[in-house]
């Protein structure tokens, strides 16, 4: 079966009373003509696990017959108004979800079986909205819906709604113009993100929300849920081989691990230690593919800045071959991890952790009282790491500064976690910590790049390449590393003297 075809969908839904006319939108958002309606009868079966894991993650999976885009549709949330839709054509067993789609949502289903959960029949009247040149700006649809949900008790419902979907080429900001025009016409925004969610709303557990004065545990759990969601979205991106998806997955892994370690006095660190260890394993499995991406991009940028007369021989084809091999090996290793049982057990453990978190007595304290100490400890570890790097040279200094960078990252993540209660007070301190982390991250890139350049010189020499340029770039990176250490020293002074709450000094 062909690979899923991605489509970006930007739309909003509105409630409209029975018997009301469809609003005219000529003159709004560049619309010059509003076509007469074209009728389509859409028949869709929706799939999810019996515990509605996809719906809880904001995902819709359906098989639809009728209309111009009949087929299997997987809708993934991007923002409030935007979703990415992956499509596969009709074919095969109509009652079995295609394997390509099942694998894409594995981080959400956790291996549970996908079954039919609802059926919707929509009598759709679509109005094309076009500009003066006849180009489609958006489509306004008047949907008359009949829905049926199964389960222990069946549910039937009928309603009418409007849907305004922008053409992919239309500026996203025009949604606001259409929104205001529809509101002025007496149409109200729908409270549901999709037809399916309206039908099954009472069957999908709501995400817990903290009160105006949350406890320490509620704040930490909110942070973990956010990063858990980031991990699952990035998982789908990696399976689709989307740009930057491996990086986003590694960020989510690091943030989850950091939060569990930093706030181990709030969520029992002894009980979460196995999860922390497995997150570390997963991060290491993903490192090669991400390191290859970073090094290749950086090296090509450096070569672009080298005068042509100093680039000897066919270096670019040589680099293309070298990094293609490295990228393929790294991706193979990453996908082996993401398709294995060990990763699935980790996902289940994370899900169970968030369902029944092992909260400690400190978790019941008010957030401001219960979260100061963990942040203070993270800041103290950062200070001690910087002190340990003083006076070192060579490889020892490089390793020590890498440790400072990791401690800075952990301190910044701690500040991110407590932002709901200490955001303004920690703003300057967090900014200064991030500056240190960024500089030392670039410093670490020069360390890694020099190792790769040394390897490239050896490999290139074996293939008869002139490796002068690699040696020159190696020397430049050594000089750049020295500059970055000077920048770090300046930024560290700013961090040490900068504004922060008294309890963090």
C-alpha cells in the first residue's frame, strides 16, 4: 500500500440553528464569489481503542465513503485551528485499519486493538469561496449530521453545523476575518473540535486541570503530561520521517527524564527510577541519527563559507556518500528501537505513571512552598559543575564544560516546570541559564565536529581524497571553541550577578 499522503487542514466549526440560511461571505478575506452549494453524502466509520486512546490524544481515525476525498483519514492535531491529515485510498478489508496507520499511532494505542466506535452520515452542502481571479480561498460547508456511537449503551444524535476550511494556499490569518464575519451573522463557535468528539464527549475522560492555587504535585504532573504529549507527537513525526522530528523526540525524552529526576521529592524517585533509566536508553538509541543531522548541516555550512580555491577535490560528493551511510545506519537503529517491545513497555509505563502517579507528601504542599527546594538544588548543581571546570585544560575541560551544559539544561527545564507559579520571578535567571546552555551546546558541537573531521580525513585519505580542507576546518573549530569558552565566561558572570528570587541565591 502507498505511503500516507499528508494534507494540512486549517478550519473552524460553528453551530447554526435549524432552518437558518447559510451566511454570505462575499467581501470577507478576499472573497469575491460564493458558489452555489454542491451536495455530497459522506458515510464515515470511526476507529479507536475501547478506552478511546486516540480521542484522548486529539486524534481522529476514520474510513469515509463519498465526497472527493473518500478513503482512510488520520487527523493529527497541530494547533487549535490546524491539523495534519494523512490519507490512504480505499481498498483492502473495509473493516480493518491499514497497517501503515496502525503503526503511526502506536505511541497512542499502546498496542491495543483499533475497533469501530462510531458511525456518522453527513449530508454536506459545500460552497466554494473564490477571489477575483477565481482562485479558491476557502470552502464553507453546511453539514447535516446523523451520528451513532456504540458501546455498552448506544447513542444517537442529529445536528447541523457549519465548517469553514481555508484552502492550503490561503494565508492562515484570514481565519480570524471569516470568524468575525460569521459571528456578526449570528453563528456561534462550536464547543467541539470535531463531529466525533461531539458524539462521544461524555465517554472520553477529561485531562485533569489544576486549580487557581495548584499543589506541587499538580504543577509537576501538568509538565509531565505536556512533555508526554510532545513525545507522542514526535513519535509520529519520526515514523513519517518528518524534518526535525528526531530532535523533537529527544527533547521530549530529556525533559521527561529531567523532570522526574529534579522533582523526585514530589513524584517518588525510587518508583520512577526504572522509567528514567529507560528514557536514557531511548535517548541514546536516537543519538546517532540526530548527531549525524547536526554534524552534516554544520559541516556543509562551514564549507559554504570556505573560498573555492581552498576546497580541494570532490569533497561534497564524498561527504554526501559518507553522511548518507551514517544517516541510514542511525535511522535503522532508531526505528528498531521505536518498533520494539522495550519501547512499548516504556510507553505503557509512562501512561501508567500519569494515570496513577506515585505522589509523595511534598506533592500535597502548595506549589510555591513545595517546588522551591528542587529548583534550588538544580541551580546548586549547576554552580558546582561550573566550579569543577575551573583550571582544567584539553579533553578534561571539554568534558567538564559538557557537564556544565547538561546541568544548565536541567536547571532550565526545572524553571520551565515551575513557570505557572514562578514564571516572572525566574524569567531573567532562566534567560541567563539558557544563554549558558546555548553557548556550551555550540562548544560541544565543535568538539563532536573535530572528531568527525578527524575520521573524515582518515577515510578520505584512504579513498585518495585531498584532506587539506578537513584539516583547515578542524583548526577553525579549535579556534571557535576558544572563542566560545570566552563567551561562556562572560555569560556565567551575568548569570551569577543577574536578577533572581532571594531563595535561589
